[in-house]
């Protein structure tokens, strides 16, 4: 996301703008987030920025330092545990979503949105645009988890992918993996569209496992 945003007014909208920057990899581990600078940039008072950063502090997305916060960092072992958590979470979510597809509980627009996210990801990969690919990738995975019908999975996933966004962006700079990820997205989308819960789960788990192996090689 471009960091020059239109003015936002509420704590929620300020939070969403800052969080989206975690999601697309705009922020790096250890980067200082300055309350005054963010307030000026977003055209708001410091209060909603302070409240948004306080919420992120509670969620573990930022860490306190003298006179402010920095983007929280994770060591390699913690990242591996987070990848393992995301693998199981997304596999379970994919199975639930496929079950809901088979039961006719998913609106037709969802399938179009999922296909569009997969196409946007593949297009970004073909252009070598890792930032756009990261955003489309997160949207693709988020759609699947949200369609599971389990709001607790969706909340946990939202936090996990924000913590993994930097590694995702780095992974997608590797052309071979990015192309393979696009292929896997298509297979996952097909299994979901067919309502095949077992295949969707296996493909989703294999996909995140593949991403963790790429991360290990960075």
C-alpha cells in the first residue's frame, strides 16, 4: 500500500490503515512507528493513532520502546511455530469452507472474488511485482478462512498473517516459488469450488508447508 493515505477519522479506520501495511509487508521488523508522524500523515489527531497502536500492542504486532513502539520481531524458531500454526489453521479452514460449498451455503460472489484474487496474484507474479503479489496472496487466503463460517479462525488467521507478512513478501521475491504458489492457488480454488473438503485441506496444508520451507532457505 502507498503510504500517502487520504484522511481517516476513527480509531478503527486508523487501525485498518496501519494494519494493512503489516499485511502487505510495508513495515519491517524493528521499524519504529511514530505516533506524531502517523497522525500528521493520516490527517488525524494523535488520539486515534495512540488507540490503534495500543490495540496492536495488545495483539503483539508491535513492541514498546522508549517514547513509542516498533514493529514486533520474531526469531526463526518462533516463525517456524507460526508457520505450523498457520498450516493447521488454513487446512482446517479450507475443509470447513469446502463443506459449506457442498452444502450450498456460500454466495456466488465469493467464487468470483476467490478467482479474482487468484488471477490478481498470478498477474502480479508474472510482472515480478512482489508487493502486489503479497497483497493478493493475503486476500486469497483470507477469503478462504472467512468463508469457513468460524469467526475465531478468521480472527486468529488475521493476526497470524500480519506477523508473517514480511516473510511472505520475501518468499514471493523468489520467482520459482511465486510461480509454484500461483499454481497451488488454482488447485486449492478448484478443490473448494468442487466442495472437496479432503483435497482442499491437503492442498492448503501443503501450500503453507511449502512456504515455510522456502522461508527456511532464505
